[in-house]
C-alpha cells in the first residue's frame, strides 16, 4: 500500500487573506493563482501493518514532533475516508526555496493528499482531492491543478464547497514569473499570525472584502482573454491592498524592506520605458514580477543590477499533480 506523488508550488495572483474557519482552512475570500513549473515536492506514502504511529521524514531527516502531529492529523482524515487504522511512513523531498517566498506547504500537502489517497486505493476526483488538500494548507487546494487556478471560498460551514478549479491550462498562456529575492532571513511575523491579526484588528479589512469580488472578476476575464496588461494591473493593485490591510492592524505589520521598495519603483520605471512588467508581493519582503516571455531577459538583467537584489529565480506556469 504505497504511492508516490509530485506537486508543484503556486503563487497567488489574487490573494487569500483571512480565514472564516481556522480549523477547516476556510477562507473569507476566493483566490486565483498560477502553478509554477520549477519548484515542487515529491512525497511517498506507505501504509503498513504493525506500526503504532506515523513517521514523517523531510529531505531524509525525521521531522520534529510538531510536524509529525500536523501530518498525522491530516492522515487521520484520509484514514477516515478509507475506513482504516493503518499508520504510514511518509517521505518527502522538498525542492521549494522558502527563503524566496514560495510556500512549501502548498506543494507539500498537495503531494501528501495525492499519494496517501492513491496508496489506500481511494478514487477521488480532482475537486475532492483539492478539498482534502485544503485541510492541510489552504493554498494546497490550488496545487492539485496546473496553470491558472481559482480556489472558491464556498459558503457551507463544513467546507465541502470550498475547493479549487482550473481556469486555464498551463500550456494555453505562457508568462514569465521572476522571484526577486531581497531578503532571505526568517520573517518576524508568520503569514498565519499576520493574517489572523489583520482580520481581528484592521479597520481596512472590510474594504478588502468589499472589493475582492471585483478583483476576481477582472482577473478571470484577463486570464480568459489572455490580456496581460489587465492581469498585471489588477494583480498589482490586489497585492498592495492586502499589505495596506496589515498596516491598519494592531499592532501594524510591515513586511516590506528597502529592497522591496527599490523593486517596486524599478517596475514602475520599466513600464514608463514601454516594458510590460508588474509585481505582486505575498506576506514577506520578496517580490514576484510578471512579464511577457519576450521581455524576460531584459527584465531579469535590469532587476539584477539593483544593489539590494540578492538573486532572481525565473519560473513559468507548471502542471498539476502527477504520480511517479
């Protein structure tokens, strides 16, 4: 009873910011992402007789107790679906540079969901697999699919209508995603804490919710018609709105560094020079820059010349879950 699965990470174009249910990972708003081609997690799950607990190994090393508990809690949901009490050995190889601002939890729990379900012989479709992956990490629901993906917030209290669907395959629209690294140290406020504090205390959060549906609609249209300029404009605005909500939190949260601001201003300057480039920023200091593949080399070289830029990693839209 063994299976191996691979899942790529993703970046949010329209951000998931805020939970309506912490335990079920149910978001206050829907979100849209691109699955990336370069960074991934490969996970092997083997359910065995005569084991007294689960074992989790990450990159060849046994993980700490906190991670073991998190993995076991997730596997409990899979065991419940399969009506089994068997424990498992989980081995994950993580190829996600978390210092660059990529969330390894997305690819990690997507791969874990896919491998554990297959190992137990469960027949879940992608919608059901997406809803399951969400129970480990919200953004993992999106990594089940390749290309451009929307995670629907849903309305039900049990979360059964909160899952992701693909908007456009990765092969249908190629764009360049440059991860611009300006800081690789651990951030002082985790994304989870930042999100919780913002929802509970920021007076700007209601404005975020009031405008998110408009952002989602514009993004769906931009993806449908492959309108890069429209996509860039709404994605950039959405990221800045998310960070604005954090500035209103008690106490305020500011993830930007000096290098973050340098990149933002540089992207604006590139557009004045006629180059279509746009940025998005997750809960951290590093910047993701979107541009057309024809401008990739030019944008890459100009950003690399900035004194506070430490490294740049180039990605393109990638595929969804695969079995190895």
